[in-house]
């Protein structure tokens, strides 16, 4: 069995569909794949109402109020669905630290509900969104996403031969998304110093279209159980600040609870099962000897022993000028998706 690109005229469901990822996935997928239905599954009626104003005249876009915690509702929503993208999550680090039970209910129990529903309703493929914080997690959000990743990987065993195939895509903070550092810096008064958690801090830089394209690639490439990690550049928090507000003063405020100095996408422990490709890495799980399966490996090259993919040791760096150009080109949408 080999991966296939999403078919034209298919039915696609996106959990957490009114979030940042959905704001780009929906229009890009409508244009590139012309689905018969693209179902936005989420629990916030106001966000659905706002999104419907953008796509309300498109008969392919459907809206379904529901929560991934609600197993029965998922079963109803997945009637006749071919492909699922799982973007729903409780993901704000401090929120998860102070509301751990709620984070577990959505990120772990919700993942279990969706896996069962996909298998039982005959979904062909499901791709789940992960995060850098799931690699060697130090906060509850990351720990729940690590558990979620493991659940989706093992979902291929539960589904059995010929059943739903599950894979995961992993990336870090999205440039310009709601609540992220770029719109935060841009929102401060002109004379206010920019609060810097730690001058040594580094972050991976990815755009939402790149994240969408990685999901598309996963559908096309996956056999089941793979974790896809896109190659992207890094920046220091100081350079991000310089790009956002040139010449602004800064003040060090300290690292927040559960926050890392550097983002990690792939840890040393995953190196024995990780392969490199032109534009991404792929972690292939060790269970069932899948990491030795040539059909999953394809043309990948095994990474060196002790390899890790971390933002401070990354070979690819984005310049202040490049980020400033991106900010200028995307000024109208920063902080609105």
C-alpha cells in the first residue's frame, strides 16, 4: 500500500477548522483539490459565523458545530468523509499549565475519539498536526501532544490492513499567527520597550502556506505512522524584535513557565528512526519494524547517530531583512489568522 494524494471531488473534514491553520488550509485546498465537501468542525459558533462570511457562497464549504471530546458528534460528522486533518487542540502553554485536565481532555481524549471514529466510519487517511513542543516536552501541552502523536502512530495498528491510515506533521510557531510574537511586538506603543524573554532564545520560522503544503505532502507520501518535519530557518528572538520594530529598545522579562530557550523538532532519541529528504525529515516509528520498511523510507537517507533538529543548531537562518520583507508583504493579515 502506498500513499496517494487527496482525490479530487472528495469529502474532507478539518477539526479545529476556524483556527490559524484553517484560515489557509481551506482556501488553498478548495483551489488545489476542488473537494465535494470541506467540513469545518469546531466548537466556536462565532468563529464559524465569521468564517462563513468568507466562504458562505461556496457550496463546498460546510460548518459543523462539535467538539473532539464528543465521540458521538464526531461519528455523525464523519459520515461519508474520505480525509481528515486534525488541527483541534488546546495549545497555549500557560493555559495548559493552569488548566491541565482540560488540556488532556482535548489533546489526548480527543485524539482517541477521532482515531476510533476515523476507523469505524471508513475514513481513508487522517493527518494530525503536532508541534515542536512534543519533542522532549517540558510543559503539559507538549506532553499531551507527544501522547497524541503516539496515539495517531499506533492508530495504524488499530485500523489493521486496509483500514484508515494515520500520519503526523510537526512544525513550530507560525509567523504572524494570532497570539504569536510578531503581532505582539507590532501591537505595542511606539515608545514601549519590547519585552524579551531571553536574548539567547531561538525559534523556527514557518509560514502557514508551508504548513498546509506539508500536510498535502503527508497525504501523498504516507504509508502510515510517519511524522513529517519540514526543514525551515531559525531566528533569534532579538533579530525577530529588530525586524518587527527597527531601533526599538528591549527589556529582558524572563522565560515563562514551561517555555524552552530553543525549539526542538527531532530529539536524539528519534535519530535511529529518522530519515532526511530534500525539504523535510521523516520520523518512522520503531514499532512493527516500520522504521526498516523500504516502502516507508523510499529515497530517504538515514540521519547520523546523535542527530537532533533544534533551532539554535540549525544550519538555515533567516535574516532580519528577509523577515522585514515578509512583514511588509503580509502586513494586512498579521495577527488576523
